[in-house]
C-alpha cells in the first residue's frame, strides 16, 4: 500500500478524529497542516528547519514544476524528494486550481485544458492522463487528480458541469495512474450547492480512491457557507479514508474543519502573510511593520516557544523588515509555520485526552473572534 491511514481515536462529541498517515517517506500524525512548497521549496525556509519544527508532509505543485524547471529534469534527479533534498512526505497538487484561475488564458474541454503560461506566454495542453503521468514522474507520496474548480460565485449549471467533468476526469486519472508506491486522491467539487457536493462526494467514493480532498472552497465564499459545504461533503465520504481540505490555513478555519472531521490541510496563508510582515499569535494577527513596535522589546508572541520568539524582539524584526533584510522574512515565516504546527499539536492532544470540544469552546471560540476573516 502506498499509504495507510489509521484512525486511532474519535471525539465522542464532534466528528474530530486522531489518526496516523503512514507513507513511504514517514509517518504523519493527524490532524496536520501541510506547508506549501509550490515550486519545490517552502518560501524562506530550509528543509532542515521544517524537519526541526516537526513537519512531516509538504505540498508542491505539478503545474508550476511542469512549467519550471520541467518535470523531466526533476525525474533525472531521481524525483522531487531528491531534487529538493527533502526526506519527508510530499503531496503534489495537479494544478487544477492554478489552471482554472488563469481565466482568459485557458480553454477548457472534456479532453483537457489548453492554457497559456503565465511565465513566458507559451501554449500547453494538459489532459487528466498527462497530469497523472507527470505526477508519477515527480514521485510524490500522494498525487491529486485533475479537476475543474469553479469560481465563487458561480451559477448552479456551471458548478454542475464542473462536478460532472471532474468525476469523469477522476476516473481517467485513476486508469492512468501507474505507481504502486504513490497514492492518488480524488477531489470533491460542488461549490456551495448541497446536492452537488453530496453528488460529487458519493460518485467519487464509489471509485474507491485511497483518500479524498475537498476542493472548491476557500475561493471567496463566506466562512459559514464553507463550513456548511464541509458538513455536506464529509457525510458522503468513506469514514475510514483520509480527508484533505485544500487551501485553508487560518487558525479558526482549521479548528472548525477538524471539528467537522477533516484530517489534513494546506495553505499559502502563513508564509504569504509572513512575507508581508504579519504574524500569527495567540492574540490574533500582529502587523509587525507598524510603528508602534519600533521600540517593543517583547517577542512576536509571548505564548510561543519557537526559536524566533526565544531570541528576537519585535523591534529587531520590524527593523529588518523596514531595512529590506532577507532574514526578516525567514524569521516571520518560521514563526508562522511553528505557530500552526503547535496549534495542530494542541488539537491532537485535546482529541487524545477526550477534551476536544472543551478546547474548541475555550480556545476555538476566541480564535474565531481573532481570525474570522482570512482562510
């Protein structure tokens, strides 16, 4: 088996669950957050630093790696793990979201997607079969099917067509998948329409994939609609299979999704906002560039034990940011990833000790107030 997912404990009051995901490149305790290494690197962080903070699974993107440096070059290195010198597990996204976000730069048909590179304007055509083969060549532990991700808002007929096409493409990806040491996950679509979410989940469940992603959320819809769509979807997914919510990374959304029964997550949010000088703390977002922190000798987060908070002040990091020093981005990025990793550890401990609902009420409610905007 390319992966083995074991549910070790379930919350008696919610759908939250504690699990273990065993891959060829190590074991991941779930619920877990995946840092995003789109182009073969998590921005501003080395793989050794990721290992240091306990990261076991990262995400890279087939679309971006296909365009640059090319999947053939990565394959000549022996695959993506060796190319980027990463010993942990890797999940490669098919690039469906990126392709469909190109708007006028792509043409869609049942056969596949023709698109114009955002890098150099070159033309490309990707089919479900080709995307699957490319991910086979990359050698990630987990690959994703090619899907059609509709925007928000979108009319019912548009979302229904995306659901139907994504289902057909999922079957084609499964037939084209060749690696016994790589798991292929399906992606549920359906927008914020309950019947389409249930239809997509049920049809993909019948195809018996080793894992299921929930896509098409965190694309602009209100959070309450996202949480409703999560509930509809989870009810139709096989309870023994791992569940992956794509593109969600704010602390409040992670807690809500764990409560709904989701196991793994990814998002560019923690690294992106770090590069803009904003960090996550127990008291909400901290805009460290603001002048009020110019002489502040406190750490970024007094409740955090990461190396950044143990060794550097707000005033120093603000100075680095304003001076354009690269170290600033490394420090804010490290802290944000550590913060989310520690949050997931706290969630796992709360589930294991059968007090997750209490943790949600005491900690989660406050995080919802603090982080109620971005996902």
